[in-house]
């Protein structure tokens, strides 16, 4: 488990005199987010289109690439191999920032909204299953990244990232691209009758990884149970994010799909049970293909066959610092989980980050010594 510092902003759209709106954001303070590398690998392993090609080898390769740039000893602040990141091509940097953004945003949803993996459903807007969700949200257009299903209703999350050459974790002034994306999200929300949403903006630089989280000033979020640390001296208490003097044709790191959305108005409230059934079906389809394309048996977990492989993660180092496992169970274990993502554990004498959910077991472990036994994994993850 690692940590990421997060600044929390609550914002509102302010109409401009010339019709070009600004964004006013108030700094509520800082919080520490717990980010599990194994959970980050888990989320990105499932972030694929089950209607097309799903290949275990590709998922493992992407996990190794991600951990090659983004990792740190367990219990410390998440770090990035920044010199290597600067030497990397732009499209690979986008991949790293997007993967990191999804993991950090998910950690933010757990902290701010008490979203629970395994208990509450999660959808990618890029791969919505047919049925109520496609009818409600459409299949293209400017939309957020993930949809977190909570007992009180769905919350959409948008993940963005930038790298910083400055020697401070956070910038003192806002980015005009933040304003542009917040305005797009506000328009998306308005078309859906003020659909709840938030945006995370990850900063990756020489001093580490931080995130600005923007929450709209709305009645659906009260901040119950969240303790904010004080505003730091180098932080601004509020931001006015003004329209840029000259609009660039492409101002964001990634290519936005600027086609008009096919959003519709006036549909009934979505059936939560139906959403969960369709989510389970989608995840099962992905796991089935991952299991079939992982051609090597790596062991047995609680008596269940597991396919996958251990692989060194730090391909840029002559002596890798981490190794990663994506293990796919043939079917879910009947034994109950003691912990899904235990903290501060050692496996075979080395610090490790572990996550088990359903049929997918992910491990990020410091290299050295012998690989952990399946009995050790069972002891950490399952009830006695």
C-alpha cells in the first residue's frame, strides 16, 4: 500500500460577462489517499472491451510496463521513475498517466464516497453493457471515464493526468484545460438532470504523485466522515479558472471525442439489481477470456486451479525491484475472504501488495528470495 496526497476542491461554474464562463474553486484542504499497486493492476486488467480481443499476455505486459514507471516501497508515498518518464514517447506517457489516473480516482471514490470494491458495481463508460445503461448514457460523445454505483445512486468519475517539471508536488495556479474539462462535465451532468460527478487530475513529477480532486458544489455530497488536513502555505485558498485568451485547437493531453452526445432525457431510475447482474456478466466474460488465454498453470488457490505467471515488473532496471502476478482462478473460491487488499504484509520475506476479488488475484511484490507459496497467499487473504 502506498499513499498519494490529494487536494480537494469544491467548484461552481460562474457565468461570464461576455458569455464565456469561469470556474470558481475553493480549496477544502488535503487528504492522504491509500493507493494499492495490486488494486491499480487489478482495475486496469479489467479495463478492456470484452466484445473484442481479450488476451492475458497483453494485460500482463501492460501491468509490467505500468509498474516499470510507477512504484515505491510499500508504506511510502507513490513515486514515479521521472527521468525515464521524460525519455518516454508521448503516447506511452499518456498510457501511464491514464492507468495511474484510474487507480488514484478509484482510491478517491473509496475515501470520499465510501465506494467499496466487490460490494458496489463499477462500469467503464467506454464499455457499457447493452440495456438500461446504454439507453441512459448513450454509446459515444464527451463523457467521464468510470461510473461508481453507490447505494444512494451512481457517481461518475473523470480521470486526467499531467506530468510536472517543477520541483513542487502541486502547481500554485490552475490549468486552463481543467476549466475546459469541468465545463464539458458540467454540460454532461446537466443533460442528465444534474447527474453526480467528480474529476481527479493527477500530477506526476520529480517530487512524486499528487492529485487535485474537483467536486461540484451540489447537495449530493456532504463530506461526512472526511477529515481534511490544513491548506498548505504553498497552496492557494481558491482558484479562479478564467477562459484562456487564445483557445488552442487541442489543449488536452488526450484526444477528446468532440462528437455530439446521444444523451437522452427523462428516463426512469435505473434498476440497481439489473445493473449488478449485467456488471457481473461483463466481468465474468473478461475473466473467462483471460483464463483461456493464460496458457500456463501457476498453482492452486484454496483448491482452485490458477492460470497466469509471475513476471519482473521493472524492465528499465538491470536489477528489477518488483515482480507482478496476475492470477486468474478457474472459478471463485468458496472460502470467504478475510481481507481483499491487506496492508503491510510480507510474502516470503519481501513487502507485497495483494488484491483478491472474485476470480482475479493480483500481487505486486519486491523482488528477492523465493516466490511466496500459495499457502502464504491463502493465509493472508482467506478466513481460517
